[in-house]
C-alpha cells in the first residue's frame, strides 16, 4: 500500500480526535473523567498520553477503563505526580464488538 492510500484509510476510520487533561488534584477514589459529548458506552476509542505526559502516565499505570455517556473514565495504579494530557480518538462505526 502506498503511504497516501494508507493515509486515506486512516482518515476514513477516525471519526474525531480530542485532547483532555487529567489534573493532579482532581482524582476521586482513583478515578477521573475526560468529558467528550459524543462518547457513548459502546464507542470504540484509542487513548494515548501525549509525549510530554508519557513518563508520568506510564509510571503511574494510568489507563482508560470505562466509557460512559459523554466521558472516558481513567484510573491508575499509583497516584500520578503531575497533570497529564491524553489524546483520544473515536473511530468510525463507533461501537465495540
């Protein structure tokens, strides 16, 4: 596949992209959410920390663990030491299988 063809396939598959911040002082019972109005419990998403947040995100064992109407929920293994920025892609089709 030529890179332009691969790029076209990629563009068709991504419905939208979002950036959210997980704030150091906002964790409640090890949970914090990023609001995205178009998210549903059945959405298919890809979540990744930004390069600047990767070390803190990884060291804390941070991960998206739930999708609810209008938000992605995050949790961690060890309390993160700083704010973290995450990228969230919602894929076309929008539903997990």
